[in-house]
């Protein structure tokens, strides 16, 4: 069967291929090869840097062809680079310095860090920023719109739509900063981390300082990463675990958000803008399903399942090296791809939301029992005994009308100004600082 998007095994390269166009060049096998070439020629001048800048699918396929013989992917990259020296006499004599004193992991760990750097800066953070910004805009726009809270699924003290969205903004912004703050580490110190081969060749050269310079110097002459001074054959991958845990934390917040919005759509608090030609159900023509939030929730779950396996497995390596990390690392793009896909779905879903203020108002107007809280709290302020119990007797498990509460308020031995304030209160007006908090996010 010829490969196409419709025959792809993974939906990331099939059904959702177009949505991941920005991530694919960074986290695919071609992207991995590209970063390996970048690492191998790091510090070189114009011609070699051109190999990195102009690296193409044809170049990746040429490396794969070499790999058929070597059965070693890093060695195939080395041989491909050396082949580019043949027509350049000034480089031919230096060909043995390609991959000089390096173990494969000196190339791989730096390449993985560069892949993650590109994915984080070019795809994940911009996509998260877009979700945060859209949520913030909705929070500010609906800062003053009162909404009935539901703790334990039961009617509870009112809030505003904007305040509940602001909660998500603040949580996501904090999670986003955790993702951005993770230092991406790389090592170039030989087969077991001691510069053994380096010092055998040149005993008097400061190889650690040179390695640090290559790793930390800005691109294109360096790698622009953080230097890892201690390792076994592989970089320990603790930073990867930290990064993947940080992404998973942001995803968990968004799972929570997706489920809440789904519920608010179900309650009628939000309507969804219709799209011409779109069908909600194959048999029920009336339906407009919250598919974007469902898609996001499902893909966030897939992302987190992979991210958590990555963060648990990668820091564990038997003695100085085993190969169990290698095949797992090739799935970093899959994990991040499902996250990026979910962020895209959330953006589409939020763009469809339309507030249904009538439904919000009707829910509040049918929940006068929520004013039991402020009434009993004012009673307690003025020292009335049994305040909580009196309100519990009037409201718990009952259909409460405004008149029921007003009769109780008028009977209270509290200042008249306080009675008037409580009598003027409605479920819609009992929102505390919600609007202010929403606008502040």
C-alpha cells in the first residue's frame, strides 16, 4: 500500500496531518537527522553551516540509504557529512575530525535538546499562549456576567463567568512559565562522560571548557543549550522529565477546563456558533455537539499518557548505558503532537462559544437558597445565636422563594440598614469580588 495521509497508522500523520505541519519538521525522524547534522558541523564555517540550513528530505533519504549498510543511524550521518567533503579539497584533509572522539550519544542528546528547543519555542509555547490569550479575552468580556456555581454538582454561591475563566488563565499562565523555565541540557564528553578518548588524543587540551563552549554558545556556531557536566554515556534526561511533567501539568489544567466548558454547554450557559454544512449527529438534525472540547480532552489524555511514560522511563538507565531510552525518545514528537493538536482544538472550540445570558439568569433566579450563606453570616456578625441552624431549617432540601427569605430577614434583630441591604440582594448580585478578580487576570 502506498503511504498517504489516509493510510497512515498514526492519526497525527493521517487525519490531523495538516494541523501539525509546524511540529513535523522539528520532531520527525527527518528533524532528528537535521539536528544531528547541525551538531556534527557545529562551529564550522559557511559551507558546512549551509548543509544545516539547506537540509532537505532528499538529504534525509540519502542518510537512510547509507544506514541500510551501516545499520547505525549516527554513523550514517557521519558518512553523509564526510561525503560532502569530497569535492572540497580544503575540507578533505579534515574529514576524520567529523565525529572526533564522540560517542553517538554526544550527537543524539544534543540533537534531542535542539528538537525540544525548537518544538517548545516554535510550537508549544505559541499554541499555549494563544489558548491563554483567548481565555483571558473571554474572562474580561464576561467579567460581570453572574453565574450560579455548582460545588459537588449542587447550587452554590454565585460567581461570574469571567471569574471562572480567569481561574484557568492564572493556572495556565503559571504552568506555561514552568514549561518555559526548564533548562535544556546537553553533554559532549565521550563514551562514559570522562573525556577518555579526547585526552588520549590531546592530553593538554581543556576539553571540558571546549565542550561547554560548543554547547552554550549561541547558534549557529554553537548550540545555545545549557551544559551538563556530569553524565554516564547518556545525558541523564532529568531535564526531559521535568519538561514533560510541566507540559503534562498544563494539559491536566486544560482537561479540567475542557470538561467544565463541556458541562456549561450542556447546561445551556454557552451556545455554539453554527458552521455552514456542519453536521452534529447523523440521525438527530438539531444537535450541535461540543466536539472541539471532546477532541481536546481525548488528545490531552493521549499526550499525558505518553509524557508521563517518558518522564518516568527516561531518567532510568542500567549502569552506564542501555538502549531502552532510544526507541522511547523517538516518540517525543508523538506526545507533543497530541498536545499541540489539543491546543488547536481548544482554539477552534472557544472561537465558537456564545454566551446565553438568559439561561444563566434563569438558573440564578431559581436558586434563592444560595442567599442562605450571606444572611446567616450577617446574623453571626451581630451575635444572633443559631444563625446557621435557622437558615438550614428554612432552606435545606426545600424549594426556596424570595418571599421566604425576605420574611426571615424582616424578623431579624439587626440594624435596619443591614436588613435593607439583605432585602435588596439577589442571587445575581451576590458575586463578591468575582468581577474585579476576572478583570485582573
